[in-house]
């Protein structure tokens, strides 16, 4: 069995909501991440998908120990990361790297590409002594498909896709084991997205990397992910292999997200029903009781308001789903203006 490189258990991150300017009073909490558990296996890609504000980036920051969790545990290679000593934290920072969404703002415009990619070596000089740094940076530029002769150029002299490649080279500099990619292609054109995804795939094979790949669109993560976790309002609502999530989803939210993914074959469009979710995502400062999805769910019943559905494998399913009525749907429904309408549709 493949070993787990990360083990995340009941991770919680709440941000206080305060009132007052001088005397700040806490009047509540934004429950950005609330009881998230999963494992990341060595060499795998775990996709994390969910709408804006569901806590994906907060989860990424807490996993990377950039922020402290409210409670919960993250083990890296079996060792708890919170409370690690200084040397453990140094090792962790070296071995888990982040690629961010926006290549326009995540790179300092006043630094050359050479300085940007070589900066991690300043903090970890043992990885590359000064004399070999220029060569190392040029090697990294080549690895990510950029011209090593452009080492003295500035970020604005590159296109969006090339800037994301610079971000990836920077993340690779210290030869990490895990890269957390927080919406790395969301700001790019579709054709460039594919190139960057292919590059990430190639690097994974070459360097044996494990990825956590965050996106708000299920179609983006499908190609790269071995498993996918779907998040809603701070919680994972369904997690499974690529097949389990895309072919046999059991949570109404996943089914709704998938129904909105365009079908490439026009002849099958007629048979595809779109589940339209009405209403906004509730505030994470005041989430609904019981199941957090119940205010937008066409299947909600009384129990959904009183009991939090556990993320567990239920009978008739083969993977964990946080729904009291998890089931593969043969007929999907559209949910408009609070009404339930059954449509003659495809099997999800
Ligand atoms: N430092 C903070 N202080 C207070 N609230 C925060 C903080 N950071 C995030 N939040 C809140 O936590 C929730 C989750 O935010 P987060 O950025 O993790 O979502 P996300 O899924 O990454 O969204 P997006 O797809 O827009 O990037 C949001 O309601 C956000 O406003
Ligand atoms: S638990 Fe109830 S409200 Fe939540 S997804 Fe399942 S059916 Fe819908
Ligand atoms: Mg985000």
C-alpha cells in the first residue's frame, strides 16, 4: 500500500469576527475550514474543488503551516507539523511548496527571474552554494520550458503562462516532496491552461511529486487528479477516485457541479439536465444547522436541519459522501426558484 505523505485529521480554522475599533469585541467566527480530514499518498494528486469562499485557500495555508489551525492535526511523514521545532519547520517549509493563482501578483516585479527563482536558495543555502546558483536557476528555467538565457529578464517581460512557469520553477527550486497548487491555471487562457497542466504532470513523473491541486471547476482537476475532494462551506462533502466522483457521484452538490460541466459531444447535450442551484452560498460566519448544503438542496428533509451528515461510505455507494441520502442518481432534477422539476435526463 502506498504510504501517506500527509495525514489531515479534523482540521478546523475559524477567524474571529470583531466589532469596535479601539476595544475589539469578538462577536462570532468565520468557519472557513470546519472538520476536514483526508490523506495524501506519496506521488498522487488530490484535487480539491469547491465554489469561491468554501475554504480552499485557507486549507492550503493551514496545511503549509502559514497559519495556525484552530484545532486539528496535520502529519507530514507521520510527524505532527504544529509544534515542530525550528529545524523540523525548516524541513517542512522546504518540502511543501505553494504555487499560487495569480502569476501577475505573486512575483515581485522588481526582481529578475534569476533572483526570483534563486531566492529560496538564500533561505536554504545548503541546497545550492552561491557558486552554483546561477547554473541551478538556468537548469530550473529549462525544466519548466523557459529559455535559460532569459534569466536577467523581469516578470513583466513574460506572458501569463510563462509567469506561471516561473512560479512553478520557484516552487521546484528546493526539490520539495509536495506542491500545493492553489488555482494555478484559473487566471490563464484555456489553451495555456492545458500547457501548464501538462507541465505539472511531466514534473510529477520526473520528480516524484505529490500534488494538492485546488480549483473551483471540476473539469479542470479531472485530468490531473487521482482522487478528488469536493468542498462546500468549509467541509469536504464527498471524496473519491476520479471514477467515483465523475462517474458515480452521490452527493447532491457534486451532482449539481457536474451537471454544469459542458459536454464536449453536442449530440449528448439534449439528454443532459442541468441542476441549477438557487440562492447564494450561506455565510461561513453563520452556516445552516445540520447539513450546510440544505438551504440549496432539492433533496433536503427534516433530518438535514438537525443532524450533521458524516463523511462516510453509505450502503449502495463505494466512497465517502456527507449526505444522509447519498445515492447515485438515475434521474437528476433541476432546482429553480425553489421548485423541484424532474427531467428526462442522463444518468449521472
Ligand atoms: N484572514 C481572514 N480573516 C477572516 N476571514 C477570512 C480570512 N481568510 C479567509 N477568510 C474567509 O474564509 C472563507 C474562506 O476563504 P478562502 O479564501 O479560503 O476561500 P476559497 O475557497 O479559497 O475561495 P476562492 O475560490 O474565492 O479563492 C471566506 O468566507 C473568507 O472570507
Ligand atoms: S444531507 Fe440532506 S440537505 Fe444535505 S445534501 Fe444530503 S439530502 Fe441534501
Ligand atoms: Mg482561494
